C-alpha cells in the first residue's frame, strides 16, 4: 500500500514523498515507541480478547478513577515487576496514564523485556473517556492474568483428548487424510473422508453433530474446516501435528 | 384482440420471471476479486480468474483455498503452472496475494495457473530505512502517514502518524499538507 499511496501523492504534485517500505514490523522489531488508540482498547474489552492493561500512575491517584480491567503498577515500581508479566511475549500489553508521559517511559521498560506487542494508549485516560469508555474507582485487578484463546475454529489439545478418549454422542470425528495414510492407524470411531473428496461427500456427514476434524499436520484439517463451515456445519479442527498408531493411540506435537 | 393481449401478458410475465431468475443467480455469485483489490486502477477481474489472499494450501491434497471476500476451493496438479514462485507450492505464505486462473470440470475448479504477486518495484531513492524513519520521528519533521486499514492503525502505529488508508486515499486529500514540497512519509505493514 505504501508504494501505491506514494505514487498517488506524487501525482497530486508532492515533490518530497518517502516510503518506509519495511513498515511497522521493522519499527516494532527495533523496540521503537508504538501507540494504540482507545478504540482498540475498547474493542479488546468488548470482544473479550485477552490482553494486559497496565495503569502506571501513582497508586493514590490511579485508584480514584481508572479503566476497568486494569492492573495498577506505578511507574516507580515497574522495573521490579518483571516477573508478574505473562510468559507469552506476544501478549498485547497496553499501558496508559494521564498525559502519556509516564506511559511512554513504561513502554520502553516493558518493550525491553521482549513484549513485541506493547503499546501505550495515546491520550491516556482522558482520550479513553472522550471515546465513551467507562471508568471505575478502586477496582484494580490484583494481578496480571493472561490466558490466550485458541485461534477461531481450532480445538484445544485438552478438549480434543477428552473427546477422543470418550466420544460424546453429539460429536463426529472426521479424519481428512488420504486413505493410504490411515493404514498406519486411525482414531477410534473416526470416519475417513479425504479433503479432496469432501465437497462431494457432504451427505455422509451428519448436520446435527459437532464435527471435529483432524489430518496429520492441521493444514488439510483447516481446509476441511473452511469447507464445512461454509456448508453450515458446527465444526472445529485440530491445528497440530498428530501421529496415530495402529491401536488408535496417538501423539500430538504442537509447534 | 383479446387473445393478442393475453399473449402479450404471458410474454411479459415470462420476461419478468426470467429477469428475476437471472438477477437472482447473479446475486448469489461469490465475489471473484478481493475487496481490498477492487480499487480503481488496481486490478480488474477477468473471467476464470480469482484474485485474493491465500487461505490454505496442501500439496498432499493438491488443493488450494483463496479468500476473495468469499471462500473458493480449487484443485491443482502437476500440470498447474506457478508464476513468480520457485519454491514448492505449499511454501506460499498464508495471506499472500495470488491470482488463480482456473477451468471448471464437473462442477469443480481446477487451477491452470497460480500467479503469486511479486514484490512491488520501488525507486530506491525514495525508500528510507528504519534508522532514517526514526530520525524523522525524533526530529518531528514532515507528515507521517500510516496507509493501512483503520483497524491496524488503532492496534499500533508510529506515534504522531495519521491514518489514511490507501483504499480511501481520495476521501482524505484535504489531510495532506498545503505545501507541496513538505516531506510526506508513507508506511504500512511492510512489503507484501
């Protein structure tokens, strides 16, 4: 989009148009400041998307009025708080204060620890209120809790194991590998329809059950998931490597 | 006279029904070109071509799925040609912009050509590296423009930059500087 935008601007007569083609990924990699907007924070809260929200103002001031769901770690205490942060370095971490002064400093500290998706909420609490964001008083979360959600359509490893161990009546396990691959072994109760025949064989898949799909690596399972989803099925897929033995025992290897 | 009129009526009803059926079947068609690409002067859709982002590809199943705003599943085989790509087909990264030329056989689509979008050629004199970008940022010079879709901007942008999504360039010309010699820096999600 950068070269195209630059071309359009030049066509309007602008003479000094530069293109930072490496863009945001390179900027973030360097650890340079990144700003997010109150709208983004609102989206995360409303859509219940896991994130970490830190209020870095002094405790007394912060507790009077703050954004719901935040944890208060005053800037002065931040350096010592490293081990309170999640183990996932890709967790979205949003920092705010009143006028961005404290949050910009806090950004540098947290970013230095390797959290690539750190940002400060531009305009802080005021901008938040102007966007119609709610505030509460003295209801800070006691600690940082970050539990990432599996990506849409995927089934968690634990849930998969539970279902395969004792398949409930309303579940249908679909193996979309090639028939040759299934000779080495299949999951108990699974049905094999290779993904490239799936569209023609939808009639063999019950509409009233939840369809749990797997292949060998997750790729064809995702493909099959897309097809079944479009056809109106209630379905999830295993996004992982799985090896199945003759006796139906299996091993899941997550990357 | 009366017979003529009723004949006319029948013809009219027939025409209307036909028009309805045709319009109905067209409205049920899925888009063949991704919305982000259907910009003036960007790309035009040709018959038997799909333009969009790669969703999934499996060499084992010899199938590829493309997102054009709708999902299309297309089969391929060893006769399928690859353009702008010299690695195995399943190494094409997800979300990559591709064009699939296909033929239809027994209600299924078969790819004859998969064209991977090559990197855009830019004049090196107009390109700046991250260090130079940082300097412009520190010096607070010029106007920095994030040309990604708004959602991306909200999620994280270079502080002080404004957002003019490329797809809405025309709507926001008033946001560009008055002085045509003023420095403008564009950035996005990196080369695609």
